[in-house]
């Protein structure tokens, strides 16, 4: 059985970075892009997702390149699908 497992609970700053609408399969799908800044973690990859508890949203990690952060801060780019 495949599923999601919580790895850690951390504090982070979440900011809306943009959005767009996609037309596919005869329908419209909206996406919102978020930038998340948190304390540096070396184990975060695009295979992970973040759960934003304050907004009750799931953010899919798109990129977390170390060059966007510093030695202490990691900047993560995520996409939230708007239904």
C-alpha cells in the first residue's frame, strides 16, 4: 500500500509567488505557485510534499535548489492545485 508519511514538522514562511490557468482535457485547471523558506534541510527533494497546516493546503515540491538558499535557509518552490 502506497501512502504519505510525515517526516518532520517545521516552521516556515509561505508566500504566494504567482498563478496560472491551464486548459486541458476540455476543462480549466488553476495552479498557484508558492515560495517556502525554512531552515535548511538536506533531505528535501521534489518527491516530497509539504502540508501547510495554517491554510489546510498540500503543496507539491517542484524545486529546492541549494543555490537559492544559504547555509541556514532553504528556499523551496511548490505548486498548489486550486480546485
